[in-house]
C-alpha cells in the first residue's frame, strides 16, 4: 500500500513530467521523513526514476531511501536475504541496469553485514553491460 501523500507526490511529478530539486526535498523532509515502508513504495519510486527526467539530486536521494529500507528497515537488520535480494534486483533491472540502480546496489553492498549472491550477480551483470556499451560506442 502507498500512503496518500506519496500517491499525491507521484501523481504531481508524473503530471509535471519532471522531478525537481524542490520535489526531492519535499519527498525526503515531509513525505518520507520516516523512509520507505513497503516494497510497493520502493517500486513506485524506482519506476519514477526510470520514466521521468529528474534533477541531479534525485538519484542520490532515491539511493539513500532504498538503502535505508533494504539495510536498516528490513529484518534481519544489516542483512539482505535471498528473497529480498531477488525482489530488489528484479525491481532494479527493469529496463536494464541504470546508473542509479547500480549506485543503489553498490551502496547496499557497502552498508550490509551480509548480502545474498543475487545482488552480487546483479552488480556483475551491470558491470558487464556497461563494459559492452563502452566497447560499442
């Protein structure tokens, strides 16, 4: 379930076709001051990042929100289980591994005590994808 104020935020930025710096601040300070609470909320925010143009502050803010959710809100704390890693990598990989998706994966890796191999596999596939794109360019 998505909270009403987050749903309103999503509708507003979709209507504007852009996530501004003020939108990012409002999301962090007012709408999600306690962080992401559900997978559905995380998926909705990740989808926004894939579909809308955004101010440069969006990527780091989204990464921080997802990392806090995955590492500190989920149980056991500091551990990304197989189920959580499979869900996250699926959500991050929609449309291919973006720069923000890779930053999220690396940040989670940096903050966890233990991470499931599915996240490591995602990182390796993302690195390979980036390498292939550089060679093709």
